[in-house]
C-alpha cells in the first residue's frame, strides 16, 4: 500500500487518529521506551554518559548472571512458588465456585461472594502488615503454628526460611480465592439446566451431578485459566516478596523479580539488573507463546 | 423441584458449614484488627490468642493516628493522586477504547497488536525506572499517574463494551454532522455508565493501593501517599511519629494499637465502597475475561 493510501486513511479518520494518538504516545513512552532501554543489558551503563555513551559489553552481564551464585537459587524459588500457587492456589477458586453453585439460598450466596471478594480490595501493604503482625512472636498465626507443631518458636514465623513459601502462597489464596470465582461462576451459568434434570431422572445424587455435569461444563474455562497460569510460571511479582522477605529468608524467598529490584535499585547495578530482567521477559514471552499454542491445539481456543 | 433426600440434606449442611467457615476465616483478620484497635493498649500487649470482643475500650490509638501529620498528608496526597490519576485514566482509556472499537479504522489491527504486545513483553524494571527518571518525572505527581495512565486490561474491557453499542445509534448523529469527538462524549459515554463505574473502581483501587512507584520515584516524605506511610508503620515497624509526647513505657504499649488503628483508617473507605459496585465489577471482570 502506498503512501497516498496511508495519507488518505489518516485524513478520512483524522479525528479517530487524533483521539487515539495520546494513547499510542503513552505506550510508546512507558512501554516501548523501556524495551528500547533494555539495550543497557548489553552495555556497561553509567547514567552520566547515557545509553549511547556507555560501552558495549555483549553478553557479559548475562554470563555473569548465569554463572553467579544466585542464579539457581532465584530460579528455584521462582519455580517453586509458581508450582505451589498452581497446585494450591489454582484449584481453590474452582472449588469455591462449585460450592457456591450448589447453594439454594441466593442471599447466602451473595453474602459469601461479597465477603470473599473483600481481601482483593485490601491493599498489599495492609495485607502484608497484618501478616507480619499475626506471624510475629505471640501473633495468632504463630500461636496456631506452635500449637499444631508443638514447637516453641520464640521469634517471628516469617523469619523461618522453611515457612516463607507457605505463608506467601496461603496469604495469596486468602486474597484471591473469592475474586477468582467470578470467571468460573460465569461459566457455570452457561450450563444447560436440562442436563441436571436428566441426571436426576437417572438417580444421580448432587455430588455425582457436580462431578459429571458441572465440572465438565466449566472445563474449557479451567483449561484456559490453567494455560494462562502456565504462561506466568516465571513471573512471580516482586511487590509482595519485598514487603515480606528479609535477608534471613532470601534463601527461600528471593525470586527473579525481587533480585532484579535489589541489584538494580538498591545496589545500582543497572546493567546486570536489566540483563536479568530481560532474560526474565524473554522467558515469560516464550512461555506465553507456548501456552497459547498448546491451548489452540487442545482446546481450539487461544488468547489471540 | 428435586425431592429432599438424606444425602442431599447432608450435602447442603456440609456446604453451608464450609462456606460459613470460609466467611469467618476471611473476615476474622479484619475483625481482630478492629477489636484490637479499640482495646486498651496495655491489655492487648499482655493478651495472647484470639479476640472476640475488645479488651476495655479506648479511642486513644485513633486519636494518635489522626494527630499524626504524616497520616493526614498521606491521605491528602493519596486522594490527589487518585483524583488526578483517575481523570487521566478515564479520558485516555475512553479515547483509546473508542479508536480500537471503530471498525472503519484501517489500521485497527496493527494498533491493537501494538498495544496488546505490551501485555506479554516488557522492557523490565530498570529500563522503566530510567525512562521515568529520564523524562524528569521523578519527585513529581506525574511519576505516579502518567506511567499508570492506561491499563491494557482495562482498555480491552472498555473496547469490548463500546463494540457492543449498536452502530445505528451514532449514524444519525453522523448524518447531522457530528464528528468522532462528539459521538464519543455525547453518545457512547452516556450509554456506558456501568463500564465507567467499573473503570473507576479498578483504576481507583489500584491508585489507592499502589506504593512501589511512590517509593522509587519520590524522595520527599511530604509527597508520600498513604500506602508508603503505612509501609513504614506496618512493615518497618516505625510508629515513632505518633508516639511523640508519650513517655517511654507508654510508647511501646500504644505503638501496637496504633498499628491496628492505622490499618482500619486506611482500609475502611474502600471496604465501604466496593459492595455497592459489586454487580458492576463482576460484569466488568467478565467482559475482560472474554478474549479480545
């Protein structure tokens, strides 16, 4: 298509292009700008001389990272937290949606929904603040842990490296279990009521109806959500991690993104941090593409 | 109607019990924080275990929280960031969603791809930080609102919602000579109040709760939003600003209930709002879930 056609299109829809221009500018600056800036991963960047003034370093920062002592630790922690979230966090809202679906009282159902949505709206800082208080020495979670395990901790539960992932993942379930049901509840409304009628005629009890009708009915949604989650395997966010971890728990708590934050914005090792971040972005991108391709094959549904 | 069987009744009973337990578990942390916040500080300090009623009653902690100038400025700053941020969010998201929903736009596909791609690939934290600093936004309100001006997820929700509005509604306006700006503001937006409510809630909550960008871009404490002040009090355990004027013994004791009161003060506004918007945001979450 020629330049002329391009100019003609701009002219025909000039208002629309003018309206969308600030949005495109936003994406260019705050999303594509950093993608361009990621070049510093291949340079020895110093802010004083800028991106182009800084000398090239090739893949030096990447090899430093892969050979560094923290590579396996943060990779392992990231994958483990993702796996725990997948195993425990992923099924939780599905189970809750199934239970909600069985309720006969609409008022009770609405009440459960409203209440379980609540933690989604509480800020991360407050959630972590409450967690810190409850897991402190003498806090109610610590007391419960001591009662169950028979140990006398005498210090915060959050300072026990072996407990960090459990605390992290279970508080995540607390915050998102209710919110996560929304999409499954919507899928449930699409199930044909006549199927239940027929099953009842055949003498299927409520539990069997759940297993044989309800669950298959939401399966496509479950599969899509599962694939989306698989695509996120290496993108555990840093905000909650850095609110909860401490040098004592780095061995189990430090993930790729929190490491990127620490070496970049606390140690000011910009280029190394950018290299680790870029590595993470590329892997995440590949995972999403793969997940989407699998979804298209299996399910005939894809994200794009 | 299904006839009541023994197994059905048992199933229902267990289900109600499980869900009631879940509700209690969800509410209890907030209930505990509330009860502790109005209790006598000395009794809270010596108490261990669950709370079911306040131990004594005092509003001293709340008094200290409201007397703390940082909480007040934090509140004012947060409200400023939410209002300015929301204004920009709603304007840009509507403009973008309008453009992306216009079928006559020849480059619609390319523009959509340009935007969606950023959901799956990012330049990373440090390059982002350098961009914001590089254009001189640090230490200003703009460092908090501009990088968050559009959420791609929300943009897609709004686009889907605009696409559902019948084209016939705008045709007569177009014949009368209305341009796209008029069509968006006079026809599309007035028909989109539910989705605007959802956007307001989503964007509003995310501005209210955000703290990280403020932490890395703001140096001056007088600009800190509430969440950053909360972080100092709750995560870094610093209640010194509020216990000034109390003697040392009291300081430690009141410090504990001050934390609880701070949580309540920071959380209650949002908890009062969201239940009323429930039917809207559930719908919004669903539109967003449908593939774009």
